[in-house]
C-alpha cells in the first residue's frame, strides 16, 4: 500500500470512529432523555399528589370554618327571633295593661278620658284605633241597662285575653240580648 492510500484509509477509519462516537453520544442522549422523561413523570406525579393534599387541606379548612360559623349563625338567628318575640310580648303586655287601666276607671267617661290620655302619651305603642270606637254613653247605666254586665265582661277578657272568644260565646248563649254589643268586641 502506498502512502497515498494509507492516509485516506486512516481518514476513513477516523471518520468511521467519529461516526461511531457520535452514535454512542446520541444513544447516551436518548438514554439520558428517557431518564429525564422518567424524572419528569415522577415530578409530575409528586405535583399531582401535592395538589391532592392541598385540595384535601382546603376541604378540611372549609369544613372547620363551616363547623364554627354554622352554630354562630344559628345563635345569631335564634337571638334575633328571641328579641322579636320578646318585643311582641312586651307590646301585647303593654296593650293589656293599658286596657286594664282604662277598665279600672270609676265610670265610662273616666275610662274614655284615660283611653284618650294613654293614646296621646303613647302614640307609637298603642294602635291608632285605640279608644276610637269606645263611646262612654254606650256604657252608662242610663243609656245601657247591661252596663254592669258589660264591665264585668271587659274585666274577664282583660284578665283572660286568650279566652276572649270563649267568654263572648258563653255570654251570647246565656244572654241572647247581649249579642249585638258582644259581636262588637270580637
């Protein structure tokens, strides 16, 4: 072999070695890429697990907040209804007391005067019609022979407001002539 032929053969072998070296490097890169892809898959799996943990923690936090807020909310609602109920009872008690004051008057004219005075003293606490339908002449002995009976009925209703209907029904059964004025009290 001539020297001219040896150099190209060496060059070819050198090129072939370089190609093999490049193929080996490419194979290493592919293997490295596979390893990197596997690492990436593992990291993605870890990320999903962390996201699930965060969701679970968020759910637990929401449940904890709800378990604290719900009873407090119920407490406030209950307190509000209690206050409304108390206020309604106070108003009813006030009206009953006003009626007692009026009915304990010496005569119908004094009762009417007391009713008017109470209405002026407490315009926001008594109904607008309080004492408007009351005519003292209807309850005097001269104008009404049933005056004493009517006063007694008023006292009974004032003392037992929940039994008002029963009292009036009994009165009308026992004394049919009282039906007209008893109907006005309903």
